[in-house]
C-alpha cells in the first residue's frame, strides 16, 4: 500500500494473507497476496495470486498443499498468533486471461471452518441493485494489504532483502473510483497492449501518491453501503501499469466483483 | 300250445283263414316286445260265431293279470263286442290273444286276421307317480327314458332324484347363518349334508333355529324320512323334523357338526339357523390416567381386543419402551394378555445444540416435556440467525422440538458480513 496508514487490529477482519510456496520450481518460489473472507470456509482473491508461476500461458492453479491462509493477522511477524488454515480446494475463474488479466478472480475453500470473532469476520458481496452496478466514479473505497509501501524499491531489492522491505503491519489506503472511460483512455494511450475491460474498474488519484502495489493483489476494495452501513467487497486488487505504484496518472486496476456474484454463489453453493 | 311272438310287429290269423275255422279248437299267441314299448293290436277281418256273452266262439285279449277285451260275432250288439275299427293297446310290453271255437258251428265263419305293432311308451308323460317320475327333467327316447337335474345338482344313483353335494361346509367365523340348500325353496332330495362350525378353543357356540322350519316327518314314527342331527362335543341333539323349530341350542363347545338327511321324496322348505359364539369373559379394564381404551364395552370376552392410547402430549410406556398405542387381548382363560400400560408425558429431551448458537428455556425449571418452549439464539454480534432472527421451538405431542416456521429443522447461525467489530476511521477530506 502506497501512501497508506497502519491499520488497527480489527479494522479489516476479512483480510486474509495468502502465502504460496511453489515447490515445483527450483529454487522454491515463494510469494504472497491477500484475500477477503466470505464465509466460514471461503476466501475470495485474485486468480493471478494462485496461478502457477510457470512462464507459459497455461492457467492452472498452484497445488493446494502449497497454500496457507492466515486470518486475524495484523503484524506479519506474528503469524504464529494468527488463525491459519490449509486449503481444500482452489477455483480459478475458467476464463482468466493471463495476457490482459480479464476475469482475475478466484476462490479458496479452507479445509477447516473458521470461527467468527472480533478479528475474523466476512466481508459482504454486492447484493443490492446499486451495488451490483459496480462502484460509481468518485466513490471512496478502502483497500488494505501487506504489499510494498515504498514505491522506490525494486523487485530485485525486495527479493534480495528476503521481503523485509514489505510492510509488517497491515496498511490501508482510501482511494476514489475513477471514471471507467478516463482509466481506459489513460491505459490505451500508452505504448503496450493494455486492456481495461468491463470486468475491471480503476481507482486512485491523478496526482498519484496513494495506491496499491506489489503484494496487495487479491485484497478487497471495500465500499460501505450507505443504507446498511455494511462493508461490501466491490473490487479485488489486480494490476497496474509498469510505472512505479502511486505515480502520477497511473491508476490501480481492480477486478469488478459485482460482475461475479453469480459465479461466486454457483461455485460456493450458497447465497 | 301257445305261439310265442317276439317281433316288433306281426300278423295273427285264425286257423285255416280265410277258410272257415275248425270246430272245437283253441289257440293262444303270446306277444312280447321290449320294455319301454306297448303293443297295439287291430283287426283287419273279424267273423266269429255270435253267442250270448261270447259263450261259444271268441277271441280274448289279456295281459298277465288283466283281461282287455273279449270279441265275437261280426258286429257289436248289446251283449257282445266285435272289434270293428278299434285298436287295442296293452299297458305293458306283453299281450296274450286266445282264440276258441266250440264243438259246432251253425254257419260257416271265416275267423280273423289281426296285426300288431310295438308302440313306444312316453314315460315322461305317463309316469305321474311321484315314486317313479323324474325329480327335475325327463327325456323320452324310443324304448326308454332318462332323468337329468338342474345345474348344481347331481343325479342320485336311483337315476331319478336330484341331490346336492353338501358334505363339506366349514364355518370358522364367530357368527354366521346356515340354511338347508335352496332355502326357502324345498330342499333337494336324497342328500346328506354336513355343516361344521369350527372355532378356536375358548369359544362357546349357540345355535338359533328360525321359526320357519319344515322338515318332512311322520305322524307316528320319529323322523323316518328327513332329519337334522347335531353333534356338539360329546353331546348330541336331535333328530329334528316336522314344523316345530328346535329353537335355541347352547352347545357349550367350540366345535359343532350339523347333519341333515333327506330321502327321495317330499317337498319341504327346510330350515335356517344363525349361530354366534362368545368366549370366557375377561375382567373390566380401566383406562390409564391421561389415556383411554377403545372400544369401550360393558363386557369383554375371549378374543376381544382393546387398544390403549394416550391423550395428546402423552406416550404409552410399556416395559421402558414408548409407543403411540398398545393393544391387549382377552385370552381363552378369561385373562388379559398384558397389563394396562401407563401414559407418560412426551419428553423432547435436551434440545440439539446449534453451531455458533445457544438455547434458552422459556418454561420454568428448564422443562423439556410436552408444550415446553425453548428459544435458539446466535452468538451476537458475529453471527445472525437465518432464516429469521428468532427461533422459538415447542415440544410437540410426538416428543419433537418443533417451530412454526421451520418444523423440526434447526435454524442456522451465519456469519455477519461487512461489520468490523472496530469501526473504521472516518473519511478525511483532502
């Protein structure tokens, strides 16, 4: 999270840390992302977090044995105190496109149910008509994560530091939703083959400074429903441009969850 | 010197015919035809000396025991008969014809020329005697006849009367009606009927003959023709016949044999009886507290059954097993098969646990019996109840916790979404 603040424990009780250790690669590949708790057994995240990192175009999930989900986690140094769960099943969206990140959404079923409490609670899915249309431009949402908080650091530095350059304490930032056309134009005017589809929305500031970044993927972009005062997951951290996170005129791109409510219900077998 | 004639037809002529017959002559012809035929005789020519009462010459026609006619002369006068055109018919298959002439003849007389033929007897028309006639149907044929019976009857070995097969009638119900065959029409002849009533040991059979009773009898001899005899264990009743009903007979046994015999004559309407059986009485039973017994009777006897059931909210408890009802039966020795069970109030027992929820009892002393109420709650604020926010269950009559909305299903406690226990910081305007 760029330009964010330290969260307090219990601010984001749905926030999950998803740690992946891909044993199929030598040396072992390790990375992480975020997810959002939907129920006692299901966590929503981005498909690219759980996609096997082979350098080809196949979209297959990592082996479920290599995934650990942490809940009620505030400081990543205290993982032992968190609620951890192994995984029973991983479902990547069938149409997830590795080229343009269209349909970047996935589900993780926990092997053992979690018990709800002060630090573990699910986030809501869009259910009302106005929520199912997707977030309106300029609406403010919150997004949290343990990803990069210093935009100047490079990926090589992160890896060489043993990921110590990442945030230990969960960070959060408040971002406005950007007019879809503006974001689309912004990306399509650049060199490179960017595609902002109808399954995505953008959030961020024209002037930069606040943004999500590497390691925040899969975390929920939540907006509070003005009627029920409940927090609803409207987006999932998906991707951004090649520039530094939080750069001017660079918006973060989020999976538009409202387009996938039926898909989630079908896959989880519940409403 | 008799001439034996056995052909089915033939001719008989006086001696020397057509010349005059000799004086002082006597000849006999015996005509025999098979049974079932008669003999018809007629004269084509007749010319005998006439005398008072045919004292001199005559032709006499007779059967074995009866004279049919005596003819003489040429024509019939006041005292003598000549056959003329008249044919003589024998009653049976035999006819004898005797010709006699005395020692002198006043004139020349040419004698007679007679012919005979066998004629079939229609026994169906002629046998009016009840002892000989067919009981149901009669069929004539040339030389004889035979009898047949209506459907359901069998021709008796006398080839005349029609009997019925009625030797294997078994009654096993506790009550019933028995009648002679065809009642109230006359019962079949030549029949021996057996009616058995066989009930379980412990029953006592009572027979009750209806007043309408008609069995052939004799004014002086006891039931020589038709009769009913009843055997009940070691006892025997009857024979019964006549028009006076035997009325009510208490046999004091569970096995009765009724034999009915009819001979080959008579037209009597028969009999009808109803029978009932009762067993040893059992003591009266009282319904349990909060229960009832059905059917409720003033008296219970062998085989009677009562069903014990309990009022709504109570269960029958017998030998530590609960059930909706319990049945007992009156035994042949006059005791009940079981004691009356007690009625125990239905108990839903401890309500099932609700995941992420808990139960509160709405009734004092945490009662779990019939009509007690409980309420399920979810662990607030992290779980909420679905489908409703409250779930009240009442212990029903079947001993199950039941809610109006969900029946016996439990509600579920679902996680509350989107509500952090710790409120997020307010929005800071830029």
